[in-house]
C-alpha cells in the first residue's frame, strides 16, 4: 500500500523520466479528461504532497497546469523507454500515458486524476496537514492538529491526512508500537504528541530513495517491521504473539504486552 515514502519515490521516478522535457503525446483513459491533450507542454516539476502526486506543466503563453493523481491502495506509475514493452500491470488498468522523446510514463489504476491550474492546487491539497517529507513539516503543528479531536483514537488520528500527511497503515502501527501506545487510546490520553509526530516522520523519511519499507533497520525479508503484517508472530521485544483487529475500517497490529490497554480510570 503506497504511503508517503512510496509516493515521494514515485515522484522521483516521474522526475527522472519527464522533468525538463516537452510532452510529445498524452493519453487519458478517464472520462473527465478523455479529450485533454498535453502535447507541447513542458514538464517543469514532479512533486508529492503527502499521498498526492503533482506534475507541474508549463507552456509559453499559457497559465501553468498541474496534473494531479492519487495512488490510494493500488495505483502506480512506471516509466519505460520508447518502444519498450510496458510491463508490471495489466493494460486495462492504464489510466494515463505521457510521452516524451526519451521516455514514456504510464499510470496504472490511478485515482482522482485531475488537471487544474497550478495556482489552484490548494483546492486539491490545501486541506492536508504538514507533509512528513515536505518543506512545511512542523511536528508542533502536527501535534496541534492531532490534539484538536481529543476523543478520536490515536490510530485513527495518525491516518487522518488533515493532521499529518503521509502516514499509512504500516507507519501507523509501527509508530504506536515504538511509543508503547494501545491503538484505541484516545488522543487526549496520549503523552507527548510532538514526540509521536516526530517519530512518524523519522520512520517515513528513513525509507526515502528505496522501495523496501523498513522500520527495524533490517532489509531482510520478514525482518522489516515490528508488528505490521506479523499477526500471531512473536513480538520482537517480548515474545508475546502480535495481535490484529479491524479498527475504523482498517486493520491494526499491536503487541498486547508492549502496548497495554490502560485500566478504566487509570
């Protein structure tokens, strides 16, 4: 599942493939952009904002445009050389194709594909909290936003992109484990929200530039996480079986000993 680091890495893929080049063709396989043609536009920048991808385009005499896309659970961008066979995902999942003289960028199963004036980008991403991998990262502001809804569980609050942009289910679970937080703890009862936000950012940032996501420091298969994806396996700290449960339509992993539920009134 794409999280902030995956989206950041994807932006770098598009940056290497497209930035600085003039588009020689475009193909949009989404109804709202079926007639759009970006031929002749220059790709000026490839950026990420939380889990959102922003391709910024310029053309003489025209107002700059931004091509926005969201990967959600299963989206991906791939780049290929002209004439190279497109592989990796079925052709029926293709939503966008962008061509230049030296590369072809193919977007598979993309969501929320939109073309807007760059000056209006905020209408798409302005609601997001501080970006864990962006220049606007501010742990104090992230903590303030988390604290604004004190009754919400810390697990739900970390996934709310309005609080901090870029945390997904993996980093949610790993952050809570490392802070010793029971997933159903109300935000009001979480000590040091700044430290929680700081740790989440550190974990996400540690995987910039690589596709293997690790929070343990190991890149070996089966050793990359503490609790995420490890239901019924022994906790790496105490040996207790890791648990998994549904929480707010998502799956949560935790160690019941390292992340104990506080007794009522404690």
